[in-house]
C-alpha cells in the first residue's frame, strides 16, 4: 500500500468504498453470527437475559438426556436415506427421457421444471390437499381403482414416506442440471460405441453415466446439504406430528430457538448438524476419486 502510486492508491480506496456495503453486510450478518453461535453453544442463553457460561452442558444434555434429539436425528436420517437416492435416480431418469430430440420437448421440460418456481408455502398447502386422507387426490385415485386409501400425513407409519414422495415433486431443478450435463457429452463417444456394436443400454452404462458422474457428484453434495436442512414443509404441513414422526432436526432446532427461547441449546444443535453435514460431505469428496470421471482421468 505504501509503495503504490497515488492513482493506484485512489483506485484501491474507491474499490473498498464500492465493496464496503457487501463487506459490512458479510461481517454483520455472516461472520459475526457464526462466531457468536459458537460462543452461545457453550452458554445458557434465552435472548431475554445475558448468556451464562455452562461449558459442555448443552452438548451433554443433547446426547444423554434429551429424548427428542435422537428422535429428530432418526427422522432426518430416514428422510435423507430415502429422498436423496430416489431424487437422484428420478432426476437422472427424467433428464434422459427429456434429452430426446422430439417435437415439443421444450414444453415438457418447462412443465417438469415449473414446481421449482412455486413458493414452498404454496406448494406445502397444495400437498396438504393432495394427501388429505378423506378427499385428497391421491386417495381418490386409489379408491377409484378399488384400493383402500392411505392415511398419509395422519399416520406415524406413512408420514415420513409422504414427505419422501413429495420431495420427488421438486426434481425439476436437478433435471435441468443433468440435461446440461447430457448435452455436454461429446457425440464422438456415441459414434465410437455404435462402431463397436453397442446397444442403447450399453451406451448408457459405458458412456452416458460415466460422463455424467461430475454432474451427479455436484447434485449429490447439494442434495446432501439440502436434506439435512429440511424444515419448511414439515413446519407447515405437520409441525412435527403425528406422534413426533415428522419432528425433523431443523424443526426441533427451530422450536428450541424460537419457541422455547433456548438459543444456547439451539446453537449447540446447529453446530452438531454442521459437523455431521461437513463430515458426510468430506466422505463424498473422498469417495469421488473412485467413481467420478472427468474426461480423461479419475479424480
């Protein structure tokens, strides 16, 4: 800074001034809350009074005394274990279908993407009607073909599968990314496969899927982060019921923070979730070298 010319120093200061709103916002709304939450996780803090240092008491209580903590973790892992692989498989399959060069295909792509632009609240209200056990569309279809209706959101057995089913409604976003990945695959690979006498299934298994693995890897990481942050739909549609079967981790964290005003406790929950998500993400990155293919090399 001392060796800069006057013009360069002026440009540097002007650059700082122009970026200062973003820098100040990042410090106030991102960096400070992160470090504050670390401190609060070791305190008894209710917002209404000053935080009181309790050390590891919040973490000890979560793992040894809180009966809802393991339940919320189980519900979240159950949802993640089903919705993530099903969503990946369905979005890849849909992208393969919509990658065909047929008349009007752009219309179908738009239709499948439309659910992603709907507000989450509006979508949740729509699904409350679709899954209503008495007059919902799904049960009406089941009854029309002679099958018994399913108590979707009113049964502890069916409540989490209902959310998994609903998650497939939003695969249009991933589908668009897969479509971009499919269209980026070099055509000469398919031509070489044709010369070798490969059929459609062989070309998909040996050309399409290997070349699509970077896109699958990206969507897997983003989906992993997303499923552990599942909150809005459960909050609006069931609020944790019935019998806490949809008390997902983020919903329980929200209750501790904004219903029970146990901000220190909620901060501890947030950091536990952070460690879990980071650990799983690192495992995915570590495993990517065995199955993600980038053109001429394995990562």
